C-alpha cells in the first residue's frame, strides 16, 4: 500500500494531524496498536490556541459540548489561603483563554472528524514494528492482529512517517535521538467521580504539606481529584475503597458513597527529544516531549505540534515548498515545548513540598508578593505562560527583511516605525482573531472568513496593487488569499475600489485589527496557515517581504504559466476534501 503520510498513534496529536492534513487534501494512514481509542480521562485543560486549531479543523460545534470555558484556577496553601489566582481575561485568539474538558470525548470527536475525509484512513489493531528511510520514501512495517489470534505483517510505503505514539514512542527510539530531562519518582493517584459531590465550578491546586492535592470541576458533572502518594504507600493501595475514602474524607461530606469512574496512578515526566526530525521521519506530541500536568499543557502542546507540522507537510507534498521547510518544525516548536516543560516542573516544585518549614516560607513569600497589584495581575492574566515566538524558521525580520531569522526588538530607520507604540516584532507570534464583517457575512471570527491557508492582508489598501504581476503569480502558487482589512465604515468604499475582484474586503467590527496595525506600525501582514505572522512590513515593502518569505519557507520556483497548477493547489486547500469550515453568522 502507498500513501503520503503515515501517522503512528491515534492519540490527540495524531488525530489532529490527520484532520489538518485531510483538510489540506493530503493522503494519510493512521496506525494505532490499540483496538480503540483510550477511554480513561487524562488531560483536563484546553486553551484558546488549541480551540483555534479545532476551529481550523471545522470541529468546534462537535467539541464545545465537552468543555467548560473560563476555567478559573486557584493555588491554595494548607490553610486554604489563596496564593495565586489564574483567571485570564480577553479573547485575543477568538476564544476564552482556558477551558476544562473531557479528553476521551474530545478525542472521539477528533476521530470522527478524520472520518470525513476519503483520503484519511484510521486503522486500529495495527502496530508499527519498524521503518526504513530510503531517502525518497519511508517503508513502514506493521503487525496486524487477526481474528484467529494470528498476526499478519504488511508494509506501507509513505513519503513521511510521523510518530505520535506517546512517551514510549518506538518511532523516536528508532530515530536514535536522546530523550533528555527527568522523571521524578513522585507518584499521584487520579480519582474521577460522576455526579460531582461538591457541585461547585472551581479548580484548586492544593499546596498542602499534609498531602498535596488537586480538585477540578469538569463538564458533565465530573469531579477530578489528584493526591500525591507518599513513598511508603504502594500504588496498589489505590484499589482499596477505604484508602480512597480516606483520601477524600476532608473534601466531601460522604467519601464512602461516591460514583467513582476510575482511579489511576501516574508519575510526572519532564523530557524532550533532542531532535524532532531525522530525514523523512518526525515525532510530535508526547513522542517528542513529556511535561507534568500542572499547567495543563501536554495535550495543548501536541495540538501546537500538529498545527505547525501539518501545513509544512502539506506544502511539501503539494509542491509549494522544498522539504527543507520541515527543519523549521523543530526550530519553531522545540524551544517553546521546553519552556512549557520548565514552567510545569517549577509549578510542581511549588505544590509538592511537605516540609512545613519550606511550606511556611513559601506561604509568607506569596503573601508579600500578593501585596503588589502588578504581581497579582501577572499571575491572574497568565502572563507567566510563555507564548510561542519563532526567532528562527518561516519568518522574515520586519526591518531588515532578512529571511529565516529575527530579533525580538525592532530597529528601523523609518520614522513611522521608530514612533511605533510597540517596538517588539509581531513576526513569529500568533495573529489575533477578532470578529469581522464582509459583504456576505454579517459577523464571524476572522479565520472562518479568510480561509485555512495563506493570507496576505493590507490595512486600508488593496493588496493587489502592492505586487507586480510576477509576484501575484507567486502568491497564486502559494494559494494565498488577498485581503483588505479596513474599518467597517470604509468597507463599502474598499469593495468598490478593488483592482482584483478576488480580493476579500474585511471590516473591523471592534477596532482590534486597526489597533494591531497602528501600535506595530505595519501596513501589510503575511499570515501562515497556522495563523502565525510570517512577515509584516510597510506597504511599499510588500514585494521585497514576499521574496524573503519565499526564501524562508523554501518555496519552489514558479514555472512560467503556472496559473493552472496554482489554481489546483489552492483548490486542494480551500475545498478541504469537500469540507469547508462553516461560518458562524450572527444575525
């Protein structure tokens, strides 16, 4: 059998990657050793970046019923004093910053979503046992369990293999890369309960020296508790109902009559692969990095991997980019994954101490810090969370227009940029997603309007007038949607003034887009399919920025008369295998 991409593992990262590749019109086979998806609860936190990816998949309506938005978290000490409140406000990426969710049910919707595509094939009971990278393709060997108990061996030929099979990834081990970091010996028991006996919507991380704990209210009236086990408590004790009742005695009125769904013992890991790619073989999700649960970022980091990698694989497979673009997957994703691991490990070290002197000093320090409104806001609005920033990769430095690398701080000779409110580069960061209007849509989220592939947008200008005919040909080869962002009051004028009728005019409803271009002193922005800013510049520099961007993304040359090919590539993306993201229209 032949396909374009083999994904080993039908976990959330593998299924997300399959959905995105399916939407981009690529052929995918997902191989899962289990006979079905994992059904026990694991992750409980879903962030706005992941919800935006789910929006790109066209699955928000299916996923939202299994979520609770605005999940407030409080870190409390043993006396019940709040040390930190985490309640971020605003929706810069179009969604609430934090959701509680039921992972097995969301994963199930990702699986169902992948079934929309004729070219995406998810196979259970298929264990990847080996692979050989032949340079121009990968031969993947698979063991298939038969109904009579025997095992059949088969080989699947693919252009690329992506290992998404978890922390014990066979793919990563076969790549012979290091999995660096640490795996603390501390064990925790997770207890999930139906018919929430508390009935309150809260999340508490209990830094209690008597026994650190977690208490989380989840959708569908599920309550999760997590308790740290001491060294002299064997893992088998969690199967004892009396032991579980004792753990919960101070948390519920009647700990002996709970409807327990499941109890599991787990340990925390903080590890990351030294490399995410070797030739035509890559790893993503837990196969590439493991992190403790404290920041709720394991599931979300896998979503970020899939979002970053999917469009790059699709660009190579469609002929838009050379495979060298795949090296930018590691250069863009690894540092952020490592930062999330470090932050999660640090938070765990705040929660886990049981020495009362250490805990007392920690509690005093938190009281002093909370005297500062700035410090309280720093934690409440989750400003401590590292946001992805790509210093290297598919980026163009905004002032020098240097491809592939940039600095955080801008330095420009142009007065407009020197006077900019923000001197921090917007390139390599995620673009905002406000609600907007067009001639056909009364109001919707930006991504649903501009489509799932490249977007080249100018503020108040017709972008078609900023590029030469040859540059326009290059943009068509990229499948880029040209967009004119404007104030809603100017939308009718802009629509009548278009040089190219295919340019989309988007009206800014709440001023967010105008503010973005104003504070950063930018006139044109190039948005990647993963919604990150690849390049931004003044209007007169648009053509030069495009040339640098094509270098940064390792774009393939556009042959003479490539308009037909370009139309086919753009069609592969926008048609999404017959599934187009639905617009959320507000009457």
